[in-house]
C-alpha cells in the first residue's frame, strides 16, 4: 500500500478476500480498512463470529481459503494476510462501531474523525458491519 493512501487495488483485493471467506462460511461479522496514523498505513480488520480462543485457528483457516482462491482464480487478486488483522466480533472497536452503524453485504462506507467506545477512529472504510 502506498504510504498513507488506501489504493483501489488493495480495496478490491480486500473485497475478494471477504468474498472468499464468505464462500467458505468463515463467519465474517465485520470487515473494514482502518488507518493508523502512528505508522501511516491502512490495515484491513476482519471480525468473525465466534470466541476469541479460536483466533489462531481462524488465521490458519483464512490462509488456506486465500491460497485456494489464488489457485482457483489467479486472475482475481486477493489481499495478502500480512495486511489483515483478524479479531472476534466482540472486539471493542467492532462492538462500538456496531452500535453506531450497520453495513450489510459488501458496501463502502467512510467513517472518519470520530470516537467510538473510547477509541478514536481517524479514518476507516467499512465494507461490512453486521449485528
């Protein structure tokens, strides 16, 4: 990703990651890009429905799903997991955003310069935020 910029190619590759996870019933409750000004970059956050104790397994599942996507659809880019943080739906930020809004399916809703659940969100691009 370009320093400080969220580029369309990464957004589209991230959407493909969400689609791949959905196809395999990963349980994506939330998916968004979050800007971190401390390191001047964007990271995709994927929140799954399920307990935090399964976090390690979910990373492995996501890696397998992404690899399968690359084999089946080499012409359709999928986001590298090095640009992704996976968390559970009870994450403080995800829970706070869920109180403020809902984004079903795969949308693109910008959320900037707000404090949610005591967490300042400088900039975010939300693709999904389900209850």
